[in-house]
């Protein structure tokens, strides 16, 4: 069994960075704070990119190698034969499909930046004496990094959340009432993501894509008319899988063309969320319809090509998989994850399989000084579709829809699978950010986004969005405040109220009253129901009402949908309570006998849970672990903290979970926070759930967890003089 490294300090860790003989035009200084957050000062842009590559490799090389293997469908090389089905699916998705075309068309400045970044990664990996422990555990080898690798990882990060929605819906298509179900779901605009059993192929895809894709988030920009200091303020908190190392790292750069601090995806050379001297930016997933499943059963066989790919397998013989391609995209139904979900061959059409240039977009955003330049930066952007928010030092705020989408008709599709004829009509032309609505200095004085249904647009943006809980809660907190400041936005990022839970509780309470279902409750049942009735909708650590309600919800909906749906499909319907309107309509129109049986099940579950004395924090657990924790037998070594968590699936502090009648783990949610006050270039605050360093047992591996739990932040200044004054160490890279 591979031992973990000894504890290492920031000083010890920085001593591992090779500094001499770098391919630079001049010396580069990297200033480090006590959390091992770097700020790079370089006299040349390419040198700055090189230093960023060194920084990413130093902090996250093990994580980056893992991402590279996933993006290329090479998990079996690390995990053995149990991962071959996942690799087969990833090879079909083919994240590197357009990487060569994108690289060929890069503007010179972008190419120079990417090549400098890659050179920095390789310089570190080739010259550091000790590689991260993941290399030994996962049998990783030193392989040169390329620009193509970075672009392929970018496509993995752009995964379409719709793919996971399909896994929820395809099993229901055999039902006689499927057309009605589909119409209700599309009209409601929200569906659950299937959470299947541990270890199966679908669950593995959920874990991979939930961890790496920007599938959630909250973002808010507030104008001077509402702020205490008369300046614009911006706040962002992305929602992704809960793992360490965090998918984000915090960094800063000052070079001739760039002066920025912000959040960067590990191994990606751009600031997705950040601040420069003039503007700040952030975003949330637009939940756009960037993909289609296309029925290709009528396609002549000679229009489908195939190729063989070899899959390396650790501890076993290598495997060979067949990849088929149709004109509309890869034949995704050949993936093992689709086994039993589709009757005929289906192709995947995805905007991400077409060339686009997101690196250039975010390099331009980092240099932008006004809203016009910010909007113009997204000319080359396609995936993942985002609501991008903006604030500047002059007090302006704005929001755009950053996307490239097929030009669909105004009416929603009649099915989750479209005919090949419909595909031909919609995918031969596209709309871009310039065609979609933008907002600038709204009268309300603020802009928000939380994956909710967007404003009306010339063509449908998508069909499945998050409920309005989070966006409504942000509006409520801003509108009821005398003046907005960074403290209010910090409180907003930690808010644990969930309005839809209260609405569901009240709907159930009305049925209890109508049926007089509480008249014959035993004393302990009446006590549990009273706790639910009095609960205020806040998922605080000490709440027993939240425990009783969630136990009631899980049992009530399970029994309710078992009765009205039957078969094996009830689990999918029981998970649709997040769609709220559908569930409330079903409850309101249900037979009284069915309702009474469901209420009895809810009372029993709530009574047992409430009698345990558990609080929400006792049941709702934030497990801080490395992806290696998924390895059987030895995985416990890589679970580091088991903490009580507040919040729920649609609270602003999102801590998403499945049915919560028992102790359970948060799988997905808030895992990084950012606030920038545009009044002061140094008033930038970040915190990661975990730490900056990916090196096991580094003192900065988990050092921000306590800050996270306590609602505290790390100030990350933009002014170079302030950076120098606060640095605890300086690394100089020399030519």
C-alpha cells in the first residue's frame, strides 16, 4: 500500500519548484501568501503563462493527470478492467474530437499563451524531484503535455448537463403516458438528475460530470444605487462535486497585457471567475439545449463509419472498442451506459463537437475594460453555455447569455429524441451570444443568476432549469436590505433557506387538515408532525424540524408514487419533487386513499427520525475526500473529514442530496466563493472548500475548510505593492 507523504509546510513545498534554466525571456517573480496562493509578476506575457503552468503543476499535477486521463477515456490505465465500460463511453463522447481544429485556428496571442502554459507544466514535471503520490497509486507516467491536452480537458469541463437528464428520462419512454409526462416536464422546465446505485456505470458518469462540469452556481452583481459604499459589488459561488483537491485554484497575474486575480480550473490557463483593475466577472450554467439525441435508425448503413480504438487496462489485457460515427455525431447508444435505455441507434449532436475558442474568450475578458469589450469577448465562445455577469469600477453592471445553439423552432420538441429530419432543419445554422438578450444597468439595481429559467429569447434557450428558490432568495435578501455590502453577500453565500421545501410542507399540511389525518396520531407522531409544522424552512445545523421534514418527504413521496405510478418507475417520479409544480399538482389531484397511505408512511418515518434526537448537521454530512476514496477496500485512507453541513438541494448554500431519511453524504454543491468590491482593487475575497494545494498532507491541503465552515474568506489583493507586502515567500524563475 502506497504511503502518504509526510506533513509539509509551505516553505518545504515551495522548495520543490525548479527555478533555474527555465525557457523564459526574463526573470519571473511568484509571490505566495500563507495559503499558498500565488501572484505572478512577469515582464512578458508568455513568461506569465509559463509561470502559471509551473504554478498549476506545482499545486495540482496529480489532479491534472487524472483529468487528462478522464478527458481522453484512459481511466482503465489507472483503475483496471472495472473501468473499461466508462472508457468506452468516454471514447464515444470523444472530448478531443475538435481539439486539433481549434488549435489550428488559434489567434497568435492565444497560441503563445497556451504554448507558454504547457511549457511551464512540462518544465515542472520534468525537473521536480518528487512527483505527487497519485502517480504511484494510479500508475501514472511522466508524459509530455500538449496544447491539445489542455483543449481536450476544456471540453471535458464543458460537459452538457443535459446528458445526465437523459439518463433520468429515457427509462420512462416505454410508458403509455410518456407523451403526457414529457409535455409536463418540458412545460415545467425542470427535471431531476438520476442518482443511481453506487458503482454502476450511470453513477460513475454522474460523478465524473458533476465533478468537472460547471453545472450549477449562484452569481450576483449589485449597482452603486443599492450598495453601502456607492460602488458596484460582485459575488460568485460555483456548484460542483465535493472533492479535494478543489477543482478550482486561486491565482493572480501581472504582465504587460494581463492584471487579474481569480479562480482557475486546475490545468486550464484562464480565469473563469475574477477581477482586473476595471471589471469583475462570473457566471452560472445556462442549462442550455446544447445537445440533441438523434434517431438514426433510418440512416443507410453506408453513412455510418466505424473505427477501432485500443484501451489500455491496468492489471489485465488491453481492450478494443468500436466507435461508430453518423453525420449527426457519434452513435452514443453504443455506450454501455445506454444499455437498455434506447430501442434503436441514437447519435449525439453536441455544440462542443464543433470548433470554438473559449480560451481566447477568457483571455479577452481578463483584458476587458468596459461592457462592450466584455460582450465582444464572447464572439468565439460556445460551451458550456453560461449566464455571464459583469460589474465595473464606474458602477455599471450587466449580464449576457454566452452560448452557441442550434436555431430551433419556437415550440419545444415532441420527445427527448428527435428525428433525423428535425436535426437537419435545426443544426444547419446557429445563434450566438450576439443574438441573445443582454442586460445593462437594470432599474432594479441588481442582476442575479442561479441556473433558473432565463428571460424570453428569439429561440428556445433550453427546457430544463433549476427551480427559482435560489434566484428568488437572492432577490429577497437584496431588496429587504437597507444597503448591500460584502458582509451581506457573504451571508447570502451561506444562506440555508429553501422556499420550495416550505411550499411542499404547506401543501402536505393542507391535505392533513382536509383528511383530518393528524386526529388519531400517537403522542410521538404528533410531536414529530408539530416539529415539521413549526419548521421555518432553514436547513441549519441544529434543526430537528429539517430532519423530520426530510424523512417525511422521502417516505411520503416514495409511497405516493408507488401507488400512482407503480412498477419500477416510481423512483424517478419521487425524485421529481424538485420540479415542485408537478409534485404539487399531483398531490392536489390525488385520490384520498392514496394520500392517506402516503401520509401514514410520512408520519412513521418522521416520527422515527425525530425520536432519534438527530439534528440536520448530524444527518447531512460534508465528506471531504479525494476521488481515490472511490477505490474499494483502501478508499477510506483518502477520506479526510466528516463534517456537519447546513443547506439543502436548492438553498443558496447548495448542498445537494438524494432522499434524506437517513444519514447521507452531500454529493454536489457550493465549493468555492468569491466577492469583489469594485471600490478597492484589493477588496477581493476567495475561499475554497478544501485548500489550494493538491499535495497530500501539505499544510495548505485542507487549511481553508475552517474558513469555509466559519464564513470567512482569504483576501487576494490585485495591487502589486500590496501583494509584495503580504507575501510570505517569493519564488524567482530564472532563464
